[in-house]
């Protein structure tokens, strides 16, 4: 799909994790630089420490400016690092949970969201955050999805995962298994399906083939193991067909991914691990986490802070690069 030149906001994530290193690598990638102007919400002291520790050059094309510099004064055609000073930047140790890292990760996200909502950038790419560090800083969100819903006042954002091989939509996100059945509805499944298909079509011209997983073993075995398939999932599948989608399901979850050639491009899973276990087996290195339903598109790498790899110069940037390219695609 054609990419338009635009501004993409990128946050570093947890400063003690791999996020800063991955951003440094992404700012040297030709495809990333060709996709539009990158606005990095971070800290110069931290990035230069990470670059030295990981034996990486600081991006020669990047310009560092103070945070909250008027956007009309930003250079055109070059990546920009918006420098948010904070006292711990020179002392943070890689691979350690730190409340200061959680606090600053939140502040970078908060500032980037405000700028996007003001029209200064078109999409958001977030580096991995550490939930414990965020909680120690006083931000009690289960993850990015809920945090971004709070900042944008969106009640039900969707968690979608994209890779060139498969796009995955999760009907429920960070919910205990005992709550999943009561959270399912025809409307919720349809919303997830439509948003997942929209993400797929950012990078593909043809309409997707869609597989919808059942909830119970054997997709309920005709009601023997539960009635959610007949009561909720099958009506959602039929409603999607009525809207013109090519949909199959409810599929038996334990065989849906059994063949090397998947019979669908988009998969809709009823709960977190049902979809993410097979997705990460298929696309661990190049998967992208997408938050759909916000006033803007948000993407991130489909992995965590990887504290054991932080600042060592060995973390792979593939997932972050794919996240940036997906955010910049139209």
C-alpha cells in the first residue's frame, strides 16, 4: 500500500528496557525514514547513554530540540528527538524495575497523545513499558490499551495484532478466564472483526478471509461443552456475512492453526491467550500490537521490555520497524 509522508510520534517506553535501543536502530532504517517524519518523545541524555552502552551511533540525521518546542519551528525532513529532561536520566540502570522509568514512560505517552489530538502528528508508536514500574509510579493500568483508552476517553479500544502472515483480533483483552463468557456479545465480536479487517487492509489490497474461533473445547460440541457458540458466536458470524465479509466459524480452536497454509488472513479469538499463543508462534519477530478504536492509530512492537537484553546492542528492531511502517501506511 502507498505510504504518505506524515509525522509519526514514537515514545521510548521503559528507559531501562530495550525500547531506547530499538528506537535508535529504527532511526537508521531507510524504510522508516522514507515513511515520514519521526518525532521521538524521549531524553537526549538517556539515548546517548544507551547508544554508548550498545555500541550504536546516535542517528546522524536526528535533531534534538527541547520538549514543547513549537511545531512550526521543527526542522522539515529530519527525525526530531523531543528532549524531556528528568533527574534520573543519568542514573538509570538497564534491566532494573524503577518507578522513575514508569513515571517517565507515562509522561512521554501523555505528551505524544496530546500532540496527536492537537493535529501535530497522525499516529503513535510506543516502545515497550514495564507494568510493575508503571504501578510503582502510581499508574494502575493493565497495559497500553487501557492507558490509551483513558487518555483519549475511549471506553472499548480493541487490541489487534498484525503480521504479514496473520492479523489477530481479541474480543476480550486483560480479563480473567472466568469473566470471558459474560463479556462476549454479538456486537463486541462484530466490532473486533471489523477493526481487525481495517488493520489488515492498511497493508493488503484484497479483502481478507476471516476465521472466528469458538470459545469452548471442540467449539462447544453442539452445546455439550457450553452454549456460547450457538448463542453468541454463530449469530456474530452470520451478521458479519450479512455485511459482506468472508467469514468461517465458529472454528475448533485446537485445530484452527494446525495447517501450514492458514485458511484465513484474519483470526478473531475470544480471549487473550487463545489468540496470542499461536500468533506469537507464527510471528514472534515481526508481529505488531495495534490499538484500534482510538481517534488515531497506535502500534507497538509485539514484545515486552526484555530487561535481559537491554542496552547490550543485541535486541532485534524488526517488530518496532514493522510497527512504524504499519502506523505510516494508508
